[in-house]
């Protein structure tokens, strides 16, 4: 494992639990869209729009 990777892991672990949770939740829609596209099943623009809107609501709460 490189020093850079160790530093990134240490920085992640040093974050408060709430911040780690917020960052993980901020990636969910992008990961779903990417995974579906990789499987040859792209999601609709409408679904993506609604999911991002809901994601914004959750993250701002």
C-alpha cells in the first residue's frame, strides 16, 4: 500500500461519522446510474432527476 493511500485512509477515518455518512450518501445516485449503465440498463433521465432531487432533500436535512 502506498503512502498516499495510507494518508487517504487515515484522513477518511479521522472524519466525524456524520461527515462520512454524508459523503457516502452523496455518491449513491452516481453509483447506481454508473452500475446500471455498466450492466447495459441505463436509467431514464426522469429517474435520475427525481433521484438527485430526493438526494438533495436528504443531504440538506
